């Protein structure tokens, strides 16, 4: 099976322009393609993970990836799927986030001469003369067509600012510049990016003629990735300091029965023949499939050693009631305790990342979902005394499968 047909079989392709040409390009390893990443945080998350896996697959098939970092578009922020305007970031924050992205991407994609390249759209967007940009790009887009785009619909209800309205033109201009400067002939992106992506293809063909070889393809990246990448306590990050390898493993180990095979098909590099065999698994064998999923993805992101540690920790925890499990520890410092040497349990839940807010913590306790060393906590005002924390730590649990070891420095 060739790479395009494999992408189809894995359920990655949603929409394509010029499908026959796209298929020929990627199957022959002649695609120079890009995916954009706006640096909205200092770590990539699970939503980006799907895109990185796609880039890796295509690079292995001989195609050339361009990872476009949005140092310029990040100054505005993509309004797609947003009900409110994104918070504006400083240039210093954007540059810091880009540096973090670069480091993480190198785990997935091979960069270098005649391999993948990293490009920052700040290189051309920040120095644009506004009048020249309007004259070069503006005549090729009608306002009524832009307003009909899916990416603006949710923002339209609350008020789409002119600031954000420019984003589509900027993304279209990105593809145009990548086409001219790097021979980029294909753009990939999530299914919520279709209108923005078509803008680039249309601009290239209007500026350079209808025969210009520029195509777009959308995959189930952003909609699936955003859904996968959110938990009760926030995003699932690729940075081990934000989401530990154990928590990353546990996130995938705990996916729903209905989603496990979809995730294996979309995200792992297991052969399709093996996945097809697993598709018939039911009952307890689905737990085995979840372990395979969690191990494969944790190994991809954090390496085999961390994946093995996470798997052993999880098996120890759930096989022996939590005794001796190698699970992530959260250390409480002197600053966490009050003058009486106590800290409220809700603060510990928040610090441990088991809940996102104090309100979430209070609700979890009131609903009977929190235990401390095996004892259910009934009082949301409960506190932990420093002197009561043993050297081996206390086991704090929220729900059935989310654990942290609470220690003191």
C-alpha cells in the first residue's frame, strides 16, 4: 500500500483539492508540503501531535516537510473555532514559545539539508508594508466570500474584529511565499482550516496562473486533536514538565472503548494489518489495546525508557492497590504550608494537576471522587499537615485512575 492510500485507510484524509495530483505527488515522494504551528503556548500539545505524526509518515515516504512556525500570524491569532478573541502575546513570549516548539519537533522530524526545514513566517509578515500587502493580496478576495467561511462563524456571533479578519489573508500569503521561496506545492491542515487553506491555493493560482501546482488537503487533525488533547485538568502537553510521561501514558490508557482503535489507527505507526486484526478485540482485550496505544505514543514522545517506566508504574499501581507504584511525585515546599504547617487539600489537588481550578477540586471532593492514602475525603475544607507526610509520600487519587504521590521537600 502506498502512502496516500495508507493515509486514507487510517482515516486521516477529510477533503482534498486535485486528488489525483495530490496522490501522485505524495506517492512518488515529490511533495514539498507544509503545516503551520502558531506558538500559542510554550509547549506543543496532543492536537499538534497528530500533525507531527503525519509529517513523519510523509517524510518516511520521501516527501519534504516544512514546519511553518507562526511568529507573524501568532501576533494576531487564528479565530477559527473561537468564540472570543485570542489574548495577544508579546513578541518576546512568541519567540520563547517558538524556541520550545523547535526543540520538541526535532523528536519527530529529521531536519537538515534536503530534509525537513523550519521556517518562521515572521521573516516576511513582520516587515510587510500594509499598503503594498493590500494591493498585492486584497484584490483576490471578496469580503462576502470571506465572511461565509466556516472559520469565522463562531466569532461572527460575538463580533469579529478587523484585527482577526486579516488572518485568512496572512495564511494565504504564507502559502504563496513558501511556494515562491521553497517550492512548496502542498498544504496540510486540520478540517477547521479548510477556508484558510483554500485562500493560499487561490492566491497562488490567481497570482501565477491556474496551472500553478499548489494544492490543499485537510485531515482530521485539529477537531480530533483538540477533542483528544483536553482533559478535566487542562491540555495534554508534549513537554514532560507540563504533562509527565506517566500522566501522558495514563491519558491514552484511559481513552474510551469506542475511541481506542481509532486512536491506534490515526496516531501509531503499527502496521495496518496488525491494527485490522486488533479491530475485532472486545471486552478485556480492549484494555490490552489501550496499553499498546499508551506505550506506543509515550515511546514516540518521551522515548522507550520513559514508556517502560510509565507502563510498569501503571501496572504496579492498578495491580497492587497503589503500593510501590512508580508514579509522578509532587513536592510541597515550605511556601505551600501556612504558619501552622498545614495546606488545604484543594490547593494540593490544583498543584498536582489533578484538577484545573479550586472549584473543580471542591466539586470532586463533594462528589466523593478524592481519596488520600486509600481513605475517601468527605470534607472539602480538609487539610494536610506537613508532619503527617511520610518520607515515601501520600497517595492522592482523583476519580478511579488519576494518581499523584504527594511529598515534601
